[in-house]
C-alpha cells in the first residue's frame, strides 16, 4: 500500500442555514428560521459529505487476543506503576482489545462510545513504544491529531503523568494560543505532539516542525475532523509522517466520512468496535420534552437553576451569550463556551465549571467532544442537534466511565418530526413528556426549580433558594407576585438592595 500517495480531497463543505437565537432580541427561534452561517459556534453543519454506516476494512493478519489485565501487557514498569498509583486497575474493553496489538506495532481502527477509555487505549501504546527515545529539535517522534482545542487539552492532561514517568516531553499545539511559545516548545524538543490540524500545518509551513521522524500517528475523533472541513489539512500532514510508521484511528463514531483515511493510511489494521456507532449507553436516560415556544425560555431558566451542574447546548454563539446573560441576571452561576471565546477564556470557564464555581455551562457544539467532567449527570439540548452524531456526542458528556446520567432535549411542536427521525437514526427510544415551566414533572426529570432572581457574577456565592413545596412555582421572585423581596422588606429597600447587588455583579464580571 502506498501510504504517501495523494489525491484531491473535497471535504470543506459550505454551511447550511443557521437557526435559533441568531437575531437581536429573539430569545429562541425554531430551527431553520435564523440567520444562515452561524451554527455550532462557527463550525457549520455537515454538507454533502457521504453519510451512512462505515464499511469496516478486512483484516488480513489475525489480531492478538484481548488482555485480561494491564499486567499481561508488554509495557514499561513505569507505566504500570503510574496506572496503579492513579487507581487504574482494570482495562476498559477497548483498552483490553486494542493494546496488545498497538503495543506490537499494528495499525488500529477503534470505535468506542464517549467515556469508554479511548485516550489510554492509544496513549499507553504510543508512550510505551516511544519510551527511551529522544527527539531532536523541531522533529517529534509521535503525533496525536485532534479536532478541537478542548480535546487537545484533555488528551494532554490525561497522558501527562504517564509521559512524565517515562521522561517523555509533551507539546500541545492548538490555535488560539501563542504560536511563538508553541514553536519554542518544539525547538526545545518534544517526543510527543498533541495538535489540531490547522495550527500544526502553520508550524510546519514556518519550518518550526518537521514530521518525517514521526513513526506513530494517532487520529482521535477523525470523523469530526472530516465534518469540520479539516480533511485536506489532515491528509497533507499524514503525507509527511514516516511512510512505514504506525497509524491508529479512534473515534466514538465512524461513518463514510473517514473511509478515505482508513483505506489510504491504515495498513492491515486491527479493527475493534466496542459499541455500534449509534449505540446507546445503558446508564444514560434519554428524555424528549415537548414544550411550547412561549414557555421554552422560562423552562430553560428553571432547569439551569437546579441543584448541581448542567451543560446546555444551543446552536449559535449569539444564543449562548444571550442565555448566559439572562441566567446570570436570574441568579444562576452560568458561563458561556463557544468558538468566539479566546483559548484562555475557554480554559478558565471549563476549570470553573469543573470546580462548581460555574453550575450551568452554556455552549455550542464546541463542547460536544473533548469535555470530561466528573459526576455530571445532566445534559440539556436547548436547541435540538442537527443529526444523531451530534446528539450522541453532546449526550456523551454525561454517563461517562460507567456513571449514570440524563440527556434532555427541549422540542417545539414544529421540531417533533425531525426529532423522531433523529432518535430513530441513533437507535434510541426516549421517554417523551409534555411539560411546562413550574410544573412538578419538569422538576422530576431535570431537577428544575425557581431561580433566586438575584443577579450574580461568576464567583458570587450561591443565593439562598426560595422555599420549595406547596403550589408549583409560577413567578420570578422569592415572594409570589413580589419579585426580589423577602418577608418584611420594604419595596424601596428591596429595590436599593437589588440595584447594589447588580452593580457589584457587573464589576465582578468585568474583572473576571
């Protein structure tokens, strides 16, 4: 197989029409009625790229049997000690199946749902096979390509303790950060580079990086790179790595978008699929909540005000910013995450969400992959996703590594038919419920409750919740019909207090 052959690629598809929340003053707009070209934080919808179930390649050489435990694997003792020290005692199925083959140098095609352990499945083999080598300046020995900055950071964080145990140097190369610093890290020498395609291509063109010494290449979430129009950059980079090197491709979903990569760059690969591409996670509940458009904003606010963290997905950056501002003014510690934010802002927001300083993360599809948060039990599709792959990846932020979680999608009357088709494509039978804001059923499914109504900034302590019980919540204040007032407080005193708190919150937001 000629791995260096090159063909013309046509994966940069024009975006289709946008949707909710893209007009000034609009809160939520039914899909298909917004301003075109602004969907998913700047990544766009899929175009006419081939869809459908992926045709797995035929393996000529039989695969090695799965390992019963890490101790059976041919890995350096430093890696085994680190695994034990971090409490990783038993391999996940995708790790047990692929590691014997990847450690032996075989090309691997692996598919497993989000949270199934794919990072260590390829990462341990890559590090073990690179151990003991030293990279020359600008000439890394191993490469991991990922579609987003968040996933790059997650992969780096997951592999750093193992790399340190082997004295291997990691460099993270992504957009939105100083290219000069990244070039300096490569000049200093890095055995392993974790990169997004665009930024790595820039560094190669600047001659700050050469790929001809790369003998192990991993493509993580290759289908998303195809969906985002990165395929030309990916193939250009793959054509520069060592012709006889090892290639591994891992993803939660595989479809015909990545057929070119597999057939062109993987040689006699070991194929392992833990789950079908549209498989549902057994510990994940799926709820479709039918709601009227006039009530959607109120219901979304009450869900965001729940006890515990939640990720809420919307279609556009404008809608994300608009909802985040409303939630902060309603007393919910919310923060926005989308492609219009700088990388330091995105990193800081994620850190605050993981620590609980932020309880509602409002995001575009930029957060649909590469985000791991422990004990996150709820994901809400405020705007339904465009297809079943987006649904599965959004939902994959919860019910990770055997934990339980719920995925809730708010569906307007004119979206019901499309949502039913999407669920059929995902092979999921959801619980379908008609809901309204303030009702017990919404609270039972999502934990929704009344927001405090007192504006907050990120870093402001959580406001005291209104008393629950009695009649379902209908208003916005702590006393029915009297917004923002507590028992015995005069109207003028309440207004003065609210004004002072709002000004303080504004100063906190500006300073953060």
